């Protein structure tokens, strides 16, 4: 009799243990930048932290990196309006991050102490500076450095997000901020979710740009992207 009872008891115990494992909740955290204090709508004077991540800012020395902003001027073209998003605010509040690559240095958004997490997704959209340069060819200069009249058939402007585990790349994800290929005439003008699960567990993210509008010194399109609602797994991994 004891041998007959033992197997059902073990089966029930294993089943309950497995069920508990499956029912363990996945807990995520979202970086929404609402915890960053701004001065006149911007923080561009130093690197900052938000929602458990660090954001490199090198505007003082190399002019680039991450800033935090709440500016939403959608009509003023050019560099003097570089901190505005072409949307009605942040994706889930008033604040958002904006990235432009620095000259002569690298910048990342990263987890403290080289901790690694799975970043599930984030939201992206264009800055006003980039949007008006793409749409109208207006970058605030006379004559403009960007393509006269704006993008036409075959043009694109994209951002590439690279995941790193330490110094090792884990993968890349491309997102087109403007796409005029194959009959399209798309310019991103609202917050759009981008899946980053293919990057796996990472310690940091890097950002780079590409565009069909290039000149003697590289990309003419203003290399800016607005970022918000970075979601990553903190438990139940």
C-alpha cells in the first residue's frame, strides 16, 4: 500500500512546485524621467539618473549625450530648439530624454555597478529639430545644411540601439524615424514602442544614427532622438 501511495504524493508535490514556479510574477520597472529635476525645462549640465538607470551627459565638454527635457515647441526650426520633442509631451508625463551623439566621446545609458537586466522595450519619437529638417528641409540655417525641400523618395533616417553585456555587444535593433523607401512617406511624429527583448540581458545601451542625407562631414540630418518609458525586468527573471 505504501508504494502505491508514494507516486501520487510525489506527483502532486512536483505539480504544485512547478505551478508555483510558473505563477511567480514578472516584475518590471519603467524609467519615465519624471523624477529628474529640470531648470527652465531642461537638464543638460551633467549626467543624471532616473528609474534605476544612469544617463551619460557630456554637453559641457563634447557637446552630446543624454539630456532630460519637457520642451514641446513644434514650430521653431533649428538648433536653438534642439531640446523639444515633436509630440505633446513625454510618453506618460511631461519629461523625456533626448539623445545626440557627442563629438569625440562615447555615451551610454546603463545600469549601476554593471548590473544586467532584460530591457523589454522603450518608446521613441523625433525631436522637433530633426522632424522639421526631414519634412521641410528647414534646419534653421540659411541656406540649410540638410536636403533642400526635405526628404523625397528613397530617403531614410534611422536610429540603431545596441545592447552590451560589459563591452560585448549582444545585438542591435533598428528603428526608422523617417522612411521614404518603397513608396512610403513616413516621419515619426508620436511615441512609438520598440521591442528590445532580442538584446537579452544587458548592462548598457548605445545609440547611433544613419541617414541617406549625407555630406562631406557625414550625416546632415540632425542626429537627435527622444526616448521615454524604458521598461526592464527587475524580478521573476
